[in-house]
C-alpha cells in the first residue's frame, strides 16, 4: 500500500492563500517567515540574544505574519476598507516588538518613570496582541485577555472604580491605573514578554521548525507506513496503527487536531472498512492523537513550560513522562484490541500493507535526527541548542539522501550533472518551504503565549492566584478529590476557547498554589496534572475539538464521536489521579515501591477497560464488571490494604474470565 506525501499543518493556523491578498503580499509573507526562522536558528545555534532582544524581535515578526496571513474576518477576502486597517496593524505590530529592541537602554534607564511614548506603545502593543489572537487563535482567548485587563483596572483606586463594585467580595482589590497596568503588561518581564512568550520564542519555535522539516522531507509518511507495517495484519490493525502513528507524530505536529487530520486521513477510512463503526473510528483517532501531546520527547510545548515553571531540568521532565504516556497509549491500544476481538475483526491483507523491510530501507535515516535529539538531551546540552542541531541534522541527512539517489540515477544512464542540479533545486525549494512552514506553524502558539502572559501579569499584580486558591479550598472543603474535580471542570471550560498551551498556563497560575501549598501535591506532579487535564477539551463532550475533526473525516455524528473519544481517553483522567496518590511514580522511590505502583496501575487500567467493554478473553457477566470497577477504585485509594485487595480482585476476575474464554473456545472447536 502506498500513500501520497503528507501535508501536515496545524489546524489552528487556517492559511488560505486566496484570502491573504495579491501575489506581492504572498511574497512578503514568505520573506517575513524566512526572516523569523533564520533569526531563530541564528539565536539558537550561533549567537544568543538578551531576553528583550530575543522576545521583542520574535513577537514583532510573529505579529507581522499574523496580520499578513489572517484577514479581519475569517473566510472573507480583504476589501477596500480592510486593507488600510491591516496596513496599520502591520506597522503597529512591527513597531510594538522593535520599540523595546531599539530603545531598551533608555527604557531601562527610566524604569518606573515611564514617559508618554512608553505608555502609548504599551497600550498599542496590548491591542495589537489581542487582535492578532482573535484572528490567529480564536475569540475565546482574546475575551479572557480583555477580562483580565478589565479586572486589573477595576477597584477604588483603579481606572474603572465603578467596575469594582460589581466584583464579589473575595475578588475585590485596590485597582490600578491604566499607566500601571500598561507598564506591567509591556515594560517588564512578567507580561507579554514574560515566561510563556520566552519559552515560545526559544525552545518551542526551534522544535516546531524541526517538525516542519521532518514534514517537508517526508518523515510523516515514513512514520505512518512504519505503523501500518508493524500492526496492519493484527486484529484491528488500522486502529492500532493509528495509536502508534499518533504516538510518533503527535509531538511533531504540535496539535491534537493536526494529528487527527494527518494520521486520521489514512487510518479512519481503513478502520471503517475493517468493521469499526464510524464514531468508534473517529473516537479512537481523536484519543490517540490527544496522547501525542503528552508523549516525550517534545510533548508539544508542555515539557518546556513545565521545565521553566518548576525549574526541573527538561531531560528530567522527559524521563518521568515516558511511563505515564506509555500507559495512556497502552490503554487506548487495549480498547482497540478488545473491540476488534468482540466484533470478530481481522487484519488487513498482507498485499495491501507496506513491507517493514522496504519502509525501513526507504526512510531509516529519518530516525537519525530523533535519536540524535534524545542523545544530546541526555548528555546535558541545552534544549535550544539541541533543537538547532536537530534541524541542521535533518537538513544534512535529507541533502545526502537526495544526492545519493541523484547519483544512482546518473549511474543508470541519466545525465548525472543534470540529476544533481535538479536535486539541488528541489532541495533548496524544500529548505525554503520548511523555513516558511515552521514560522507559520509557530504563529498560534506564540500569540497564545503572549496573551497568556497578559493573564499571568494580571494574576501577579492583583493577587488573583491566592484569591482563586482560597475559593478552591472553600468549594472543595479541603477534600482533595473535590479539588481535583474542580480542576477538571476548570480545564474543560478553559479548553472551550483556549489552545492547550494557554489553558495550561492560565490554569496553573490559578490553581497551582492551592494544589501545592494547601493540598500538599508535589510541584512537578501538580504541573503534570494540570497539563494532562488541559488536554481534555480535545476529547470531552460537549465540545471535543479533536473528536469533531475526526467526526468530519469519519462522516459520523460529532456528539457520538466525542462520547467514544471520551471513553477511549479515560487514561487522561485516571493516570494523573494515580500520580497524585502515588507520587513515587514521578518523584522516584525504592525499586520495590516503583515496581508495585507500576504493576497496580497497569492492572487498574486493564480492569477498567475490560469492565467498560464487558469483554476481555470472552464476554463478562454483569457482576464481574461491577467487581472490576470496585477493584479499580480500590487501587486508587492510597492505602496498602486497599491496593492489595483491589489487585487480588482484579487478578481473580481476569482469571475467571480467562477460564470462561478457554471453555467457550473449546465448545466452538
């Protein structure tokens, strides 16, 4: 089976060249995108810049791209009236970022005594960032940014004292002037140019660029073919291939929805053909694609942000995240396997599948930059420099591969110089395409991080984080399970309008202090918990974004598909809960404790999947399913007796089901 080359694009960036404008605008887009990618490569591998130089230049170029690519109204061409508006926004975007770069010494010299120009540019930049967010990310994040600013201005001493009268007592604060808020948002290190944008402007961009080069060189097709070659002949082969392909592709694409439309374009039709219901096929793909965002070594942008917030080395974040991520994919894989057995499915014919030997022969070199990436991280090189080496590595490897095939064609009788020249032209075109695609794919996450910086600045200025923690403790009554339920609800609500990265940032600054200080959850586990729960808007009804994208491919009902994805993604909720009650699985501990915790969580997830499907080795009686659910709950109780009892019950029920399955097979024989 052969596939056409894959085009992976982050869906949050809806690029429509037809709506971007005349051809000269497209050329400007390309030039700005190339400038951004080359600047990032230079700063990552050759000459590092200071904080404001790096973030200011990055923000200016990203905002300029946003106003070039995204028209004021989605799906509509720019008209006679909108072009002047966009030209103004484009100029303001350039000035917003470069103002700090050009006048940094003077601004630092008058710190705290800002002049009128400083405040004007601060206000202008805030407006520009919010408008870019509306166009490139969505209205939800923009509204949250506006609400945060209004909250800072409310209060008796603020610019909007009347607004403070409407705030509940616990949310009241003194209020701040427009000048004070503007300076907080723009002229310091805690607002727009804060940590979220800093991570986006360094680590995240270079790895997004690496993913873009993997895409344009054909790595996406290689990984999908590899997954099909490995699992295609098994029961439910295409569904299992979807799980494996999503695990490898997820971190590269940087978006669950992009993962769905990439791997799902192949896997969903094949799953339907094999016998999976359309909603099941879409749900499996959505759940698997969501897991790509928690899969090391990249984890979207999450691993970098967690490392920066917790001050835990990036490589340690990767190490502790491997086992939970594997557990998640194993759970989805198990659901797929159980459904395939229940419905008597077979694998795909061998003739329709790629051959592992041929797939490896044609694309083994795509594994080299990934292996190099992991190795360099392990030996302690900074992630930003590692990303630079990875990008350079994939460029060099692709060039060598292209030259090798050109020489082979030349030796077969073709004009070798002509073949080399044509290969060089194609390679140069792919180089430019990778640089441009990397810049385009980074727009959404960078702008989302800039707006998240606005929220973080307001939280720090007004003390909202402590107030939110007090509310959380009051609502939960000090019960940790109720507190975690509130986190899940908050993450789901935020996820309706925010990308995963922004949802994680906003949520961790609000609930993080309560989770660590009041409920005693270790800092790293609190961050992982919030990051995992920030993914739930992709698979949880009533708005499951990844499931909706999968439903469009599967031709199924959106709500039915989202319910299926919610079922398959149950590990997204259970595994972080297990981390909280068994922190050794993340923080480390004696080997016997780690082995015990690993064994019981595997048993719990196996029992939970079997009880939901009512099948493992054969059909289960209703009382067995009830006992399995109770035993799963017991394993999550942080008490050895409960864990032992739960594990023993699970083993007993599975043994009974195994005997029943052997008996049923013997009768059929």
